[in-house]
C-alpha cells in the first residue's frame, strides 16, 4: 500500500518544521509527503527547500495564492498531485508519534475511513517546544503526568494504546461528528468518488465534516482511530470564523439529504 501524507499549512513554518521532522522519524515512513500550502509567504517555501534535501521520502510543496481560508481547495490540489492509494490528512500543527503511519496502515481497510484524535498542548508548552527547550515526543509517562497536572496538556487518555483490530472500532460506522482533517485517513478512490473537499466551504469551518458526511452517504464506514493514532496539537489562536454560520447551514442541509454525495466545487 502506498501512503501519501498531506499536511495543510499557512504561515507557521516553525510548527510545520516540527510536524515534518516527526514524519521523517516514522517507524514506517510515508511513501510521500505533500505540504498543502494555503498561501504562505516565502518563509515556508525556504523551509521546505532546505528540508527536501534531508527528507527520507519525497517531499513536495503545493501552494496557492492567499485569498482567505481555502483549505478545501489546496487539499484538493495536493491530492491531485499525490500518487498514493491511501491518504492521511494532517494539519501543519499536528505532530505525530513514531508509530503513527504504521498504526494507520494497520487500521486501513477497504470501505472504511479512519478518524483519529488529539491532545491539545498549552500555549506555554507549545512555545517551549518551538523554542527548542523541550521535545514532548521524548516525554516519559511520568513527564506527561506532570504536564497534565501543570495544566499544559488537556488530557492523557489518547496516549493509551488499544488493539487496532478491536471490534469496538466499528461500532459507529455512520458517525461523522469528530472526524477532522487534522487526523483523518481515507482511500484515494473513495475521496475521488465524492469529488474530494467542497471548495464552496470558504473560510474556517466544517469542510472536513462535510467530506465525512458525503463519504458515509457514498457507503464508506467510519472506523475509530482513537487509542491508536493520536496527534499532539500545537497551540494557536482561534482562526477567524466569519463564514462559520453559512458553512454550518450548508453542512446541515447536506446531512439531511442522504443522496448528496459529490462536492459541487470539488477535486474535479
């Protein structure tokens, strides 16, 4: 199975660098990494040029001009350039543990998407990591407990490991809520069948839920990835949510119409 990891970013090169280094250190390397760049300044391009020479797998930069939050569009462009038959979506602030890709490979099954979960790191812990004062990827269980007691991480349960073949992972095949593209895996053929992300979702909010809903309408089931593929989510300020209301209204209409499958303005 050929795995393409697609990392969405916008003007946060240091966080992106941490994410990419975590991918470079995978026990099972991705077959390629595509950085889906929603209009970053040349600082991100310079970072990727430097990292391409050291990357243990092909690393490509897919960029579009900055015209507001258009994550759906740049992800579609990245998938169009991807060569893998299995897609793992991450955000540029979503750091992965060393067995992340290997675990996703174990969870992969035809006819299913996999939604993982995350730990939220505090502003202080994130700043320390970005400044090089610590590296949570090397934290012991005791250190993680100390971070939780100090309020520097929101929870520790995602770090618990359960079998990737546990039957409970398939208990809610039609549950779309909580499927986020900071940690989502889907077969390319299923992504193409629903015409990818819908670029009508302009501005922050709900384009990932819309994708999950349309995949489920298409007949793809949801497999639970929690307790197998957690990500460490670096702190950031909330994105502007000027378009959230319109995006939510669009999402709700599609949720009610089980015949709605293909994106109107999608990958095609």
